[in-house]
């Protein structure tokens, strides 16, 4: 008789199911993600001369009817406005006929931003009678007028004798329909160090829905919290 075939080999065991990786949860001590910022408007004032000014974002005021009884006329002239060495130069000067002229730039109708960070590196002349400023106005000023439109002065430098203002310091002011000239209140804080007006300084405002914060050379000088209602 023929030999019987050998018994079949046992089947290999089925492969074990792969074990899912252990579930993980974020560490409660993980550092928060940093908010990123993007430029909404920036001008490094590249170029040289009067014609190099970017007129698509800047208006040059031309008026002899100033708002605060200034002696000068604002003019659109290369004698008062110039780009040079990566800087914007605005110059107040007295003409041979005795007329005083100056330069004033705005972004009204071209750049409108609510909330964020405003910053400029600037140097002021420090001459008696000058009043340089870096400031904002509400875009509805044509409808509601001032001060209902709101005004935020990021930096003002008053070069005139005054018992409550030093020409060696920068000042920040917020105006509204409720508080303006005559009703503004000096807030505690600030700093008493005199500034070297022959040097550049970096001024900044951080504006959020809840508050305003002001800085000079990276140091917070004061803040204003939004009142309920």
C-alpha cells in the first residue's frame, strides 16, 4: 500500500493587532503661543528729496488757518518737507517777509486703522515755540467734529513756558466728547526723567478694545483703561 501523506503543518497564528499609540494630552505647563503681528502700514522714508514722499499714503496739509492759533502756515513745499538719509524731515522756517511756514502730514482718507501698535522713531527740534506731535484723529471728524471724533496724542513736545509742562519731556493725551481741553485729568504715573532732545527716541502706543498703553524707548509711561459703557 502507498504511504499516507504527512499531516498538514499547523497554520501560523494570526498576527496580533497593532497596539494604538498611547493617547497624549497637552502639558498644562506648555508655553502659550505667541501672537503674531503683521504690518498694516509702514513707511521707512526711503528715497531722497521732496518728490520721493509716497503721496498714495500721505497728504501734505496746505493751510494758513491752523486749529490752535499757531503763527505758521502749513505749506506743501520742498523747503519744509524732505526725505533724506532714510528719514522724513519737516522744517519750520521764517521767510524773508516774516512769514513762518511748517510741514504737516496726515493719512486721512488713505490709511485708517483701529487697534494695534503705532510706533515711530523720531527726534524733535527742541526750539522755543515749537509743538511737534505724533497723533491720531477719528475718521468721522467730518461728521461729528472735534472732540467727538476722538483724538489720541501718542507724543507731544511743548516748547513753551508752562507750569505743568516741561520742554524736556514727551506727553500723551486722549481727547473724547466727554473729556477734552478744560476737563482732561492728569493721570498718575509717567516718568520724570528729562529726555536728551538731541537724540532719537522711540515712541509707541498699544491700542486694544480695553485700554491704551504708551511707551518711550521701551518703557511704559502710563496706560488708560476703558471705562465700562
